[in-house]
C-alpha cells in the first residue's frame, strides 16, 4: 500500500474515533497508553528517538479547555515505553527535528528535552511566553511565536534570536517537511512564507471559527505541504501554495478529538476523552484486527 493511502486511513481513523461514543464490541482499551485528569491538547511522538532508543517516546500536553475555547495549561509530559513523567508545569506546543531533538513552547521561553536525564531544560535566552513553535528538519533552526505574536527565528544553538518581520499577527505556526513555514492569523486566513514573500492561501473557507494545521509526515513521500481543518473540513495545502479540499471528509461532522498526531503514520496517536490511544496501523491491517477496530469506531 502506498504511504499516502495509509496516511489517509490513519487520519480518517483518528478523526472517526469519536464517531461512536458508546462502547459495544471490541473494546480498544488495550490501545490506551495513558489516561489522565485533563484534556490532551497536543501529542508529539518522536520517531527519531523511538528509532534510536527502540522504545515508545511520546510527548504530550494536558490542559483544561474552557467553553470559549481558551486553555488552562496542566502540564507537559513524556511517555517513555510504559512510564509517564511530568517535564514541566506548563506547555503550549511541542516540535522536534529529524535528529530527535525535541523542543517545548513554555511560559518562560523555550525548553528542550534531555533524554539521559528524562528532564526538560531551558533552551536559549528568550524569556517571553511562547505559544507555538516549529523546528526545521535538520538545520537546528527553530521558529518561536510569542504571546505578543512576534515571530523569532532562533539559531546558533539557541543563542541567536532574530525577529522575523515577514510574519504579522500569527496565532499558530507550522513547518512542512521541506521547511516552508505556514501560519494563520486572527481571521483564520492561512499564509505560506517562502523566501521574502508571504502568500495568502486561496480556496479555503472565509472566516472559519476553528482552524487546525497539521504537518504531513515525512514518510508520506507523495505530498509536500500541510493538512488543515477549517471548521473540521479537511484541505490539503501543497508546498506550491495551492489548496484543494480533501476528497475524503473523514466523517468529521461527528468527530471531535482533542489532539492527534499522524507523525508516525504507521504508529500513530490520538487523544479522546482524556486518554491517549496508540494505533499500529500496519500491524492491525496485517493481522486483520484493523477491520474489527474500525468496526468499533463505526468507521466503515
Ligand atoms: C510495557 O507494557 C506492555 C503491555 O503491558 C508490556 O508488554 C511490555 O513488556 C512493557 N514494557 C516494559 C519495558 O516494561
Ligand atoms: C531531514 O533530515 C534528515 C536527517 O538529516 C535527512 O535524512 C532527510 O532527508 C531530511 N528530510 C528532508 C525532507 O529534507
Ligand atoms: C549547545 O549548547 C549546549 C548547552 O549549553 C552544549 O552542551 C552543546 O555542546 C552546544 N552545542 C553546540 C553545537 O554548540
Ligand atoms: C501544486 O502541487 C500539486 C501537488 O503536487 C499539483 O497537483 C498542482 O498541479 C500544483 N499546482 C501548480 C499551480 O503548480
């Protein structure tokens, strides 16, 4: 099967996860790797760390989500194999590079993961609250968006922070796998930053109330760009700046997962109802278990 097909299945699967809230058959509890007291608002599995350590390494953020959509941070955690450790009291975002370096956006600036000590340490010299960050694949460059919506480009091992004037009023940033930067502003318009130019992405809904941007994993060889959900309607934005509505709607009208990650493609993670689920797609397909799980989630 081509990776893109798996990716689509993965997304479809994750997004369909809440479609059938009543547990009936094929209880998937065996796939629950964490259960907490708060909503899980971000999951970042580090594939390079998993490969290197031959262990499950999954970072996540907990928060309470208010009715107006605002979030109260409840901590940054890592699951290493079967044990969960709190790394920091607050956290707004997580991203990492191809070498397994992982960074966190926190109230006090950027933190980074120390795998030997299983702890997070302050990185660089920004002391402002960071709300979103994106790490280039292998250059060591980090983009960090402050709560005042200034975008910093951080280089030289954290010691150099330059304001990036190309980007104004950004609420969230993401990089695609070839390191094009995307952001959306307070009107939920999506922009792509390429060289010195900022291009507004056309073809997306006007003024959606909710915008989610997702990096298309490096394993998906066929597509460069990002995937967005505009009021839960899925679109692809290609690295050439064009967008198309995804041919699949992934059953999104019914589904409201709080976080998910397709980073791994073959192993991926979804958070629903304060739990983190781990799905090994390929194994499930091969073993035939997949269809049973899909059945559970009312997928087909
Ligand atoms: C982690 O948990 C799984 C499932 O309970 C178990 O099979 C595995 O041996 C555990 N790994 C370690 C290192 O304890
Ligand atoms: C990302 O970095 C890794 C490791 O340096 C490299 O092998 C890979 O080709 C890079 N991917 C892209 C899309 O540039
Ligand atoms: C980056 O900074 C860390 C911590 O100060 C240091 O241990 C490391 O050697 C530095 N790396 C480079 C490439 O300068
Ligand atoms: C942009 O990229 C997509 C995906 O590779 C392709 O289908 C489309 O034709 C391209 N559009 C332009 C204007 O180059």
